[in-house]
C-alpha cells in the first residue's frame, strides 16, 4: 500500500469514527434534556444568496414550533456532503434524517434500504393527494426513500438576450446557429457557453443527459435495460461526439474543466459569456440576497435582458424540444430509527414540515426549488408576493419543454462514474468518443453480471 493510499484509509477511518460519534452522542444525550434529539445531515451551500436566511426561515421556525425536538444539524455541500454520506452509510450509523437524491448520488442509501419507506407515513396522515404523483412514485429501489421537494430540470441554458441583441444576434434554434453566434462573439473576446466543469457530475447532469435524450429518445434507459441497445451504438457515440465537438470548436472552452462549481456564474451575469448551462436550481444564485439586497442579476435585468431556454436542436436528433429532468431531492428517515419511537415521530414531523406548504412556498420565493406540494399555488404566490422575474420565467420553462432521464438518476454509480470520467477525458482530449463508449459498455456489462 502506498503512503497516499494509507493516508486515504486513515482519513476514511477517522471520518467514520467522527460520524459514529456525531450520531451516537446526540442520541445518548436525549434523556439529559428531556427533548427528543434528532440528528440531521443537511445539504446547503452557505455561500449562496439567502442560505443564511433559509436557516432562520426554515430550521429556526421548525424548532420554535416543535420545542420538544432538539435538531442537531450538520450542513455540508457538494463532494464533502457525498463523502460524509458514504462514511455514515459504511459505519451503519446514518443520521436520523438525511438529505437525499432519488437515485444517483444516493444509490447506496436506496439499494441497501438504509432509509425507511415514507409512503406509509403519507398514507397514515392522509397526505398522498397533497403531492404531484410523479414526486411520490417509487424510486431507485422500488419504494419512496425520500420525499422530494419538486421535479428538477438538470439542464437549463441561461441566455443573455441583451448581449445577443446588441451584437445583432438572436436566440439559437439549431447547433449551427450557435456556431454562427461564436463567429460573431469570439473575435470580441466573449465566450459563447459558460459552464463549471471541474466537478465531474456537472457535464453529465447539466448537458450530456439532455444530449443523450435527444439521440436515444425518452425510453433510452428502458431500451438499454431490455438489451435492445448498447452504449456503443450510434445514439450514445453521437452524444459523446457532440461533447467532443463543443470543446474542439471552442463553443465550450477547455478551461471550463478548471472552473469549480458555481464559480462561472459571475462571468455570465457580467456579460463575459452569452450562455450559461447549469441546473434549474442555479436560478436562485442570480437573484437578490435578502440579507445584502444585492443580486448577480437585478430584477430589472431578469425581466428584460435574460431568459431561460434549452440547448438548441442537434443534427440528427430523434427527439426535439426536450430537457433532462428527475424527481427532486428531499429528505429520508434512517432505517435505524426504531419504529413507533419518539425519534421516528420527530423525524417524520421534520420531513413533513420540510416538504410542507410553508417551506415549499418559502423556497419558491427564493428560487431555491419548485414545489412538489400541490397546496402551493405557484401563480398566486408569484403575484401576491411580487416575486422576481426569474421565478415566473422558471415556471414558464417547465411548461414549454418535454423531459428525458438524467443519466445519474437511472444508472448505477458503477456505470455513471465511468461516463463522468469519460466526459472529462474527452474534454481534455485524452480519449475519443469511441473509446469512452467502449469503456462505458464494459462497465455496464460488468455491473449486470
């Protein structure tokens, strides 16, 4: 074992020990306070606008309304969050309530049944009809492991319409239109597409999943699982070739592979890129931070100078006008929480609150998520609260486009991690689309043995 590997092993052990202590310590202290202690692993980027206020408006409100519950919350974001989740899972001591994806990055929580089925809780409280049917459909392991905050579009192409207009350009309808835009903007030092591709998941989730749907159709995963198609067939190779061409043509600069997630938004907001590709959740980052009164894009500019679209039509696509989407993230309850216990009651009260009308209305108002709870009247909330234009434009976005699966929402991590790595290798020029397709097919075959 190399020194590096030894250090990594030691770090993992220390992380697991710390995880064990966090969860156990909280539960052992319950009798001392007379309250029910509840450990929570939460996902939040505290550098984002309104994040600090979300703690006040969501978590503090829950604590005030539920004085008999002591919430012990751990806030993490991006890779540190996922690494800690896996450490908790490996230790067998998952926090009582945990932020989750409906598959993908939370695959182990689903397939190992580390969280409870929430459907019986909804049924008991008569809440099934309060949520959009798609939001409470069975997830990766065939049960409702987390209660989602909405339906998420993992692809959204933000466009600076004023920049285009000022340069005699219009919103592109085709891939060739994008290349024409490039011919006009590049000589002026303006990037065409901004992305933050240092983290491997970004390209796969926020753009490649859309492209795969365009060439593979809405049923590509079902066809793959049924053995009707392979990853070395034209639908997948063509998808990889588009990524290759984006980099080679300069539509997407290779230096985006060095840009950490979220770091390119300022460049787009200040006119240094005509388009910015991310997920719909990025909407909130451009809006006004209530605590500072500042916004990357002012409400006036949101209304007049920017819009939200999808990637234009691709040559030879079999499906048009689609984005990629998945049931949103949410919260699950650890399977270790004893059934019928005070902790289980407290955990369900918290999950129910976090995905209830109050919190989903608040998160709609900040642009953080779009509601799955049908009691939230989106149009009324927008009108009554005079919400920023990006929220209304986001609502319109969902009504305009069809949806195909997100790669890491339907494939196992043993497969989508190979795709993620392959997309990076294409970007770096170290592998061809055909080579990456071969690698992915081998991973798929190995996974299905």
